[in-house]
């Protein structure tokens, strides 16, 4: 199986710069067409074109693979592999002219939906991250690893907010306040894949978010795991891209964070 993974990874690490270049050029346009899928949830013509480029490349070169993508219906396959695609993670950032967005391409084993390949390109940050299960995580050609920070008070965290955040605003603010009081701070980039890749290379100690989709986690989640990080759901269950909550950390502060989500708001952590 490893040779099959290397074939897919090698092909797309060489192809995805084409998608990145397209997004950069499209980002320069002043008349970008933007639609609302739902409140706060945007899609642009750039999302749709980038997705078409990726899907066409998969179907041309790996026609037996399945595909699960953000903007289209799932395509079944027979090879045992399924591609999980977010053609433009951070669409709101993109529409506001910010460079914090990425192209996320993952491959999972179809039966278990467990990630085996992860590739995330950040076109305007001029960098990319990638991993194959069991082979380590890399930023370009340099192997990366999560931070070794062991305490909450020395940790920097990052989070995101779900599109339906108005339904859970009090809970979200409770989590935010509790962790903010015990740490160096919390950041918000607006792109889950960027949050996870920066955690994987040690910029953050932990990340949490509700309301995620499989394409938010498949590629970058594997990159975190291969960088020796830890992933669970926010209630401590085993990681799955099909569970819409995620807690990712360097491992050392994981249990502290889980305790915060259990409601121990006033607990002192050293």
C-alpha cells in the first residue's frame, strides 16, 4: 500500500502548485463572485474552479478512487481510497483580501475513513505541508514536530468558530474565557487547516473547534499526528474525520484542555 500512497502524494505535490497559482491570480481580481451557502458560510467562483481542477486531476489519474469534496456530491470508488478535498479553506479570509487560506487534499482509507495522506498548500504564504501515514510530517522538505511545552500557562492556543455559532455562543465564550485565563493567549486565523499545520510545527500547543467537516480535518489532521501530536474529539473520544468536533494538541496539554471542556472552569492549572 505504501507505494500507492507515494504515487498519489508525489503526483499531487507536483500538481497542487497549479491550483495555488490559480487562486493567487484570482485573488487579485476586484470583481470576484461571492455567494452565501448559509449565514457566514461563503463560496466563491475561485472555490468552484479550484475544486474542478483537483477533481479532474484525480479522475484522470486515479479513476478508481472515491472523492468527498466540500462543494459537490460524493463520488464512490472501488480502489479502497477516497480523496477528501477542501479546494479553498478560509474562504471568508479570501473574500476579504487576507492571505490566510489554503488548499487541502487528503486521502483516507474508504472503509475506516482514516487519513493516510495529507497535503495542504498555502498559496500566499508560499509554503506547504504534507504527510504520509507512518512517514513523518513535513513543511516542504523539512521534517516538523509539535512543541515540547508542558504547561498551560506557557502555551498558546488557537480556535475557530462554527458557522452556526449563534446557537452555541455562550458555550463557546465559556471555553474561550476559561482557556484564555490559564494560557498565554488564544489566536484565530479563520482557516482550520492553517491552525493545525501551525500546531504541527510547534507554533501552537493546542487547537479546538466545533462544527468541523471531514475536509477540514483529513489532510491537516494526519499532518498533526505524523508530527507526534494528539487528536481526539472535544469530549475525549477517538479522532475521526466524521465527528464534527476536534481537539488537537502537542500531547502534553491535552488532558488539561479536555478538563476545561468538561466544565471545570475555575480549576487552577500549573
